[in-house]
């Protein structure tokens, strides 16, 4: 049982919250001013402090600026009339676990009470995670000891204790979803759902229904009511990957959810409440997406409360060998047949490659090398060669083309590669270069790359997706878009 202190000058609101806290089995006291709150904290240290920001004798933040020792192990929750960006940032700096928007929603408060974890317990858990990282190089689902990743770990440790929105930036394949999962697993929402949705992989005609849900009969084929991601993730975390791919008309509705915690299903006029922490991610330049009209500026400001920039694999130094060893152990567990290790030459080959597909590409390369290696040692025969990446004086070559030459090219005497249906994969025709002028719009460069790779693979979608490091669903959506 925890002890709660409610600092609220509205007597009706304070009485309602006190009754709910008591029903959940906690003791509770109320104060209608800063002065009253100080007296009650001296009498008994609160485990939970529900603090209004606007009080008769001052700003609620004043109680926190005093660095009161009585609050060192108290879960702080701020109450405000509007969840503004400024309030979110200040709450995070003061170590607030969450904030409630007035009028207080009883379900939100009940959910908050269900995930009470003392700050001291969180600190102890983070110490254990750090100790494990020092021993194994693993930080939750992430692997690495480089300075760049240590910065990311510090950011995760800091933001996981709060409820602010996180915006993850990084190239494709750097592990943005793993970072989102780490934030969730180390937060107070860890026992609630974690749902991930790739905004770029959903059909534009269905994305609103998938995210917000729909009512029966709201459109052709809607034969039953459907709960969207915001409803299914209630109390937990919703990870929106490739958020810059979301249609502009839907970005307006996402902004409303972030600001008010409310939404409506497609075909409904009833407002739904949601208690979800949003973590967004993009592999694009978000500022450029705003400039190009692909993302709303106000949404970017609302998402970018706590940015985390993930470094590409080529900038992580010795992390490549550490990750490779872990992947090979994972493949051995999945496939059986004993463990395999990299030769010294293989390690050098991996270190020399630029890894345009980042960690995802490394995993694919090692899976193929593990299959092709006949003994317990994996040498450089089946690994990409640095020479395939070209020189500074050579025409600009896409990383995918060089990767295809180095990794997917079969020796002359080898059997043809087979697809899932058992039929031979069409051989890649000539034309190993794609020249893109400097200053080309990113969306147009992506279009040229996808179509050129698709043509080079003879229209074989599975191989095209593998070369590009994207899902089959994303490839289908892109090809459909380009042929309109």
C-alpha cells in the first residue's frame, strides 16, 4: 500500500481523486495550497505526489524547485489543463513519471496507480542493466560498447522513467524498434502492451482504421467493430515507425491524440479516451519532410520532445564484431549443428564494409555465411568485399548494387538460387550502377533506386526486397504507388 498526497485547490476534483486512490487500496491526504502541502510532507513522506501546476499561493513547480529531500523517492505526477510541449519538457527535467490532463480521467488515474514503481527501485534496476552491459556488452535488447551507443543507453535510462514522447532518428536497419522496446521495458508501463506499427507498410486507405479502429458498417467490408492500435495499446506503448510516411490528413488526428488523449473510431461520433505512450521513429530527415510538405510542422514539434539519434553501424567500430558473434550464436541455436566463429580475415572483411543496410544487413550476411561455411570457421569467401564499394573517383553506386555483387553473386559452377516456390531466381542482368545527381529529392532518389533494383532482379520481388533491406509489404506498396 502506498501513501498519496494530492495537491489540488479544486475541492471537487481533489475529493474525486482521493476516493479513487482510496478504492485502489492506498492511503491519501489532500492539500489545497503549497503551504499545506509542505506541512503534510513533513508529517509523512508521500510515495505518490499528484501536483497541480496552478495553486493559489504559487506555481506547483515551486514545490519541486526547493529540492525537498522528502521527494527523493516519490513518484511525481503533474496535473495540468493542457499537455503542452513546454510542460512535457519541464516535467521530464524534474523527473516526473507522468502527467494528467484536466479534467482528470478516472481510468487514466487508475492506470497510473496500477504501475506505481518507486524511483529507488527503478534506479536499482538500471544499475543491474548497466552491470550486465559491462559484463556482456548487452543493454536490454541492444548490443554494443562504443561511445556512440553508450550515449544512446544514457538517453534511454533517462527517458524511460518519464512519460514524454520519444522521437528516434536513424538509418534503416539501425535498430530503432529495439530502442523503443528498451524504453518500454525499462518504464513503468512494462507490464502493459507494446505494439509496433510501420506507417509506411500500411495501405493509405486502411491506415486510419488500423490506428484508430472503425465501427461496423463504417465502410464497405467493415462487417464488425475493430479496435485500432491506440485501443489495443491502452496503458502501454505504441511505436509508430516511419511516421513521416503517414498521410497528412491522418497526422492531424495523431496530433489531437497527443495533445488531448482522445480520438474517434472511423464512422463514430463517440470520443474515446486513450492512455498510451507514443514513441515515433523515422529514417528520413524530419525537417526535410516538413519542408517538402510530407509532415506537419506542429506534429514534428509535438513528437520531438526527446530525440534519440541512432548511429549507423559503420560508425560503431568494434561493435560490429560483438554483434556478429551474438548473431552467430543465435543462428546456431535456431539451426542446430554446432557453433561457428569468424576467422581473422572475416573479422577484417566485416570491419572494412560500410554496411549501408546497417545491423539488418549484417544479420542477413551472417546468416548466409553460416549456411555456406562447411566447417566451424567462417572465412571471408561469403562476405562482402570492400572493393565492391567503389572509389571516390568512380560514379556513385548504390550500396544495394555493390552488396548484390559481393554477397549474392554465385560462383560460375554453383547451382541457381531458388525462390520460395522452388523455381530458379531470375539472374540479375547487367547494369551495376545507378547515378543520382546531387540535390535530387530524397523521395525521387528512393523511387529510382527501388525501380532500378526491381528491374535488375528481373521483376523478382522477393530478391528485390532482400537487396533493398525492406519488407515485401513495403515493396508492394511502393511499386503500387509508382505505377499510379
